[in-house]
C-alpha cells in the first residue's frame, strides 16, 4: 500500500508543479535569465542522469564498459562525427570491452 501512496503523492506533486508553471505571470517568463535557465535546465538534467547511470553503482564510482563507450563517443563528437556514427562506435566499443571481460 505504501507504493500506491508514493505514486499518488508524486502524481499530485507533478500536477501542482505543472500548474504553478502555467500560472506564472508572462512577465516573469520573459526575463532573459529565466529564458536561459529554461533552455539549459533540460540539458543539465539529462547530462546528470547520463553520468549517474554511466559512472555510478549504488553509492560507488564504477568504471566499466559503459565508461569506455562514453569516452569513445566523446572523442567521436569532438571529431564531428554524425550522430549515428557516434552511437554506433560507442556501442561497438562498449560491447567489445564487455566481451573482453571488462
């Protein structure tokens, strides 16, 4: 039953956050600082989630095949490779490292 309470509280909280965003005055939303933060916040959240899923195992730092894939993907991005090539190279490297026992 505790899980359903948590789901209900989360649903109500998400609804209230959405409602507060919709009820904010237009003048507040047009400020340059708010616009910049609204544009950068999703990128920062996605980067944090990616880093947490890639480099963490519980509360410990974990460097494994995922980290190798991300490193190779970063190099491919610096070299301006197309997105599909970046993803493909990262997958191949991560799979190779796992196959070698890493």
